[in-house]
C-alpha cells in the first residue's frame, strides 16, 4: 500500500506536551476534515506516531538527517504517488493545513519519504498493541542491494520474539532505503526489542561493513490511528 512518511521535530520553544496536544487535538481534525471537502485527494488512512525515545545515528545533523532525533513520525496513505503529491497542492491543503504545520513543526527538520508498505506478519495480539519501534536504515552505495536486504531480513528474523506485528516499508524517495516497523505490547517490550536490534542487527551489520554508524536510526513511539481507513493494497 502506498504511503508518505513524515518525520521531524517540534517547533522551537515548544514543549513536547504542547506539540503532541496540537498534533492530535488541533491538526489531526483538520486532516480528517479533508475528506469532507476534497475526498478524492484526502488520505485513505492517517496515523500519528509520537516518539518517546530512540537511538540516532552518528554524524552532523546538517549533513545526515538520521543524526537528528525525532519527535514524530506520521504515516499518510493514498491510492498512489500522484494522488499523494496532488493532495499537497489542493485548495484545502493551502487554506487549512499548510499554515498550521508551523504551529507544531520545525520545518527545517522535516524528512519526507514515499514508500510501499508490506505486511510481513501479524498476530491476534497486534490489534491491542500501540507501542511501535521503527528502524530507518540507509544502504551504503558500496553495498549491493540484494545482499544488504538479504542480510537485514535474516537479522530481523532473529529478534522477532517480542513483536506482535511487522511491516516493511520499501522507500521509493527519501534519504533511507527502508523503514521496518514493529508493534509490541508495551514500552518495556519496546526497550527489550531495541536492545535486541542493537545487538543482533546494527552492531553485526556495522562490524561486517554493511552499514556505518551514520546509516541507521531507531525510534520508539506511541501509535494513534486517527483514521483507520482502508488496509488493503487496492485502496478499497
């Protein structure tokens, strides 16, 4: 399923509590009202992820977006890439959404990704889980894509014991190559999974020169499915 992923930091001089309140209670209703004004270009599904911890990459944030910690990661689903692009060029977006973004977001920190989401596995427990872990990873140019993804898949399989669901996002545009999302029962499980990710994915792949310390970021977040919309790949 096609989606855009937007991640960034809150605006300067804003507390995290105020940022989250504005995102969820002010901005989200404006996004949802898009369907009443221009349904053809409105999101098919809308999810906010409020980041509460994470591990950022090495390097200078000005040159490496993975080196700057994030406060949010929003997932917005559309029929296709053209609809996603045009949704940000419609009158409703300019009139209601664009200016409000500055009330909660430091625009200089924003990274936008377009991706195809694939469900790798899920379980009955997943429906009740709202704590997520995201791995944002970049494939170095010196590493063959097929080998990179094959090793990463194998390493991910070794840490899945605590996860109730896994979604893989193949990034089409943006500064990373893929984003893997995992759902767990609670924050304690999230920290345990992050420790496993570090020990069994990030450190071994760095030691084997498949990534550098500049190429991966891990985010822990609480998920808010503000418009559940559709969940299949046809947009129905």
